[in-house]
């Protein structure tokens, strides 16, 4: 997409697909099992047999894979062509030529495209819509895609006020720097985000225990370094308070089923809604 390339060249958009393509080098069974556990915990289910699952912003393809292994019919799409390539590669490795898993390149801001897909039992978009450049429009666009009685599962960056504005400056600085100098931002960010955890580990004689066991601790099967780069570089960047998301979807006929906040920190608040 020419617009995406222009935004990347101008330092306005992070290359998510480049980051996740490197994650595929370490993708293994433990990551997949933890991704399945994450979906089970979030949705309160043991399997997805007979369900249709829309992965809006599939990224690495890990959670599309987890949903397919749990029995769902999966439709994956992403705006970033390299993320689409990652998802397609994951499908090739584990479900080659599977007609029940479709992978496409598209934008959640393209209302006409979304309308062509119909509705799904589960619409899943974890940590994606705040990177679209128009978060509230994206949140609006996915609402009609949920079938009656279906589930909408989203994770959106928490609004920390001043701290969120500071992180936005960090992200802009990272994306404006040439690749060879981005360590100037990543280094301090690593110390800020991981320093206290590593220090606590040192007192227990295991300074890197949390880093080495990140996949299980995070229960999402992700890689700690790739997650760090994703957080520091992630542009566009928008945030919301949980109550704002609750009010937004309640007005659209959704009831809140589950809520897991990040405790006021810099991560994502997870919300699961049911369409009435």
C-alpha cells in the first residue's frame, strides 16, 4: 500500500511486519499452546469448534493459528503486507491448503471490505486498533461484524494521561531515527521497562528468570524482545480508558462479559463484549 510506505518513510508508522517476521524464527509449540491458553482465558471457552473467528489485524499469525487449532473457521487480515506474509507463512507451516483458514491483506478502516465478509461468531482484535491511525473509527467498523449472540474481543492501550503522551514522543523518536541508531531509544526503554524486574530477580539469584520465562508469564506466547520493539516502535499510537470503551459499545448493543485491566500501567486493557 503506497500510503503505508509513505507513512513508514516519514517515520509515522512502525513496520510491524518486519518485527513479526523475526518472531517466526523462534515460533514453536510452547508459543502456540500459550496463545491457545490466552484465547481460552479471554473468551472463557475450551474450544472453538463450529465457530467462525475473525482475526482483525493478524500480525504474526500466532492467534489465527491458535484459533484454527481450537477448531474455528478462521479469516485473517492485516493492513501490513509483511504481517500478511507472516500469517500466510504460519498457515503454510501448519495448515497448508486449508480452506477453513483464509488470509488476506486489507484495512479495518475499509468499511466496504468489511461489509463483504459478513458476520462472525468471534471478532478478535488484540492490540491492533490503536495502531490504525483512527482508533475510534476502527472500533466502530468492527461492531457490525459480530453476529447476534457473538463475542467481540479487543485489547486497547490504556490511557495513562501524561505518561501516554511521553511514550508517544518516544515512539516518534524511534521511528524517525535510522535503523542503526534506534538502540538510542531501545536501550533506555529496555532499562525502564525491564530494569525493576531484572533487579528483583537479582535478589533471588535469577536476574533473567522473567525474561527467559516470558512466554508463559505473559500467557500470550509472545517473545519478550519482539514485544519490546513492538511497544517502543508502535506508531500510530492511540489510547483509551476502559470506561470509554465500555460506554462506546454499550451504546451499540453490546454487554461487557469480561474485563482485565493492566492496573493503570502502560499495557493493554482487555475487554470481551457479547452482542445482544
